[in-house]
C-alpha cells in the first residue's frame, strides 16, 4: 500500500496519525472514513444540518460527516446516530467510497461476470452493489480469494489502496 499512501498524503487527501507516521494497519472509524472520502472525492461539498445525535458540531470530524451525509455519500446507522467512534466495516467502507466516487463523476465500469464471494449471504443487501462494483472494477479484493468478510474492520492501508485505485485508474 506504500505507493497509494505516499501519493494520497502528498496530495493531502489522507493525513498521518501524527508526525511522520501513517499507521497502515490501524483501524478506521466511520468519521475518519468520512474525512478521507470527502477529501478524495467531495472537497467542494456543502455541509448539511446535523441529523445525528452522536455528532458534536464542534468536533474535528463534524464538517466531514455533515458534508458526506448531505452529498449522499454516508448515512447513519439507522438509529439516529452516525456511529462516531465505531470502526467502519469493510462493507460500509465500500458503500462510502463507491457513493463518493459515483457522486464525483467517476465511472466505475463493471462486468457482470464476477463470481460472488462465498460469504455473499453475509453481505448486507444495501452494500452488495458497492462491494461488487468495486470488486468488478478491480478496486477491492476479498480477505482471501473466496471471502469478502463484510463485517470485518477496514484498515487505513485498505482504504488508501481503494481510493488510490479509483483516483488513478478511473
């Protein structure tokens, strides 16, 4: 993931975790992913009103969460919260990145020939389009050749590689 990390940090799309560290194996929270996708695909987006009970409008992440929500990139958890502080699942990572890329005008070309992951029944219905579109275009792989692990957590390196792939090849 090093070329993706270097490129995205040089373009100021992603930040490190302090000093000169990136922490590629660190887990990504939902609000961190909102910042990453807004930085990559929706810098000019306007923030909407705060509809989430767990988003502090004075917190560093609030503008990114509110922009991502207003742009249709990220929604909450269905209970009135955004999920601040929760590690993002791999399927939700795909949904946010896919929504952001499509909203930014990226054409994610897919072919209907992709074989389903063996854990396809575990992928939420709302996430299947995003997961398989990103798989078919080559941006996403499974955790092994057969399984996607939709409820697994996303790492900073995984997010960087997917965003980089879209930005550089689409």
